[in-house]
C-alpha cells in the first residue's frame, strides 16, 4: 500500500478461513495504522505471492476538525 500506485509499503496478516457474512470465499482483513486523514491510499492484495486483487485505492476520512463539506461516505463490496 502507499500514496501512489507504486505502493511502497507492505503489511502481512494470516489468512482467515471464511467471512462472518456468508460461507463462500476467503476473508482478508488487514489493519493499517498511522494513515494520514483525507488521503488517497493505493493497495494490492496478494495471497501466497499471487495477486488476487489488482491495485485499487481507498480514501481515509478527513480529520475531525476539518470544516469542509462532506455529504456522505460509501463503502462497498465488489463481490469478487
């Protein structure tokens, strides 16, 4: 993961057996700390050295004191 598509940082977690919300698939949960508020981060998911999700991104929420306008936040599941 990182602030550009070139990534730059890594984080590894043991693979979980299945997700709590449904029995099909594999759950990947990785906790990242020290992220900057209001910043786009790129990431790629690999399992056993095989890329299972190409590079994509997420945006961290703004800092609590940021007075800019925010209407809503959407978090989705690609279902892949």
